[in-house]
C-alpha cells in the first residue's frame, strides 16, 4: 500500500478540488494524473479515503457514464445518491441525469 500512497494522495488532492454540485469520473482523474487507464486504481484510492483524517468528497466521483458504481462503499446503498442529491445533482436509477451538465474535467479546470 505504501507504494501507492503517493498516487492516492494525488487522487485526494484532485477530489478535494471538485466543486460542490459537480462530479468527475475515475478515468478523468487518472488521465489528469498522467495514468490514463488507471481508473480502477483511482477507485481503490477513493475506497481507502474513508481512513483519511480529511473529509474526501469521494461521492463526487462516478464512472464515465455517470453511474454510481462506488455506492456500496458509502456505508449504505443510498448514501452516495443522497449526498449527490443534496448538492442538487439529478439521479435516476443510480445514474446521473445529464452527466455532461455536472461533469467537471480536472484537465480543463486545474493547472498542471
């Protein structure tokens, strides 16, 4: 795990910058960090974020189609959806409605 801690911290740094009411994808974070194809590793990092002393808004990261694929890691199947809805994000059948409207791309929003 120590080998991945640097990558995990980079993931957390990006996720902490996702604005309220916006979402990004595992793949977009991986690509921004120069690890295109490592979306699954981003997911592992976010699953581990529950042990962080800082509150990482992992609920704002979904798959590229807007599916709440990580919802089982939030302590209840509805928790992730409830958190996103509280931020004004529309969800139907565990998928973000109009993903393009809420999508935040770190490659375009953050300076390298």
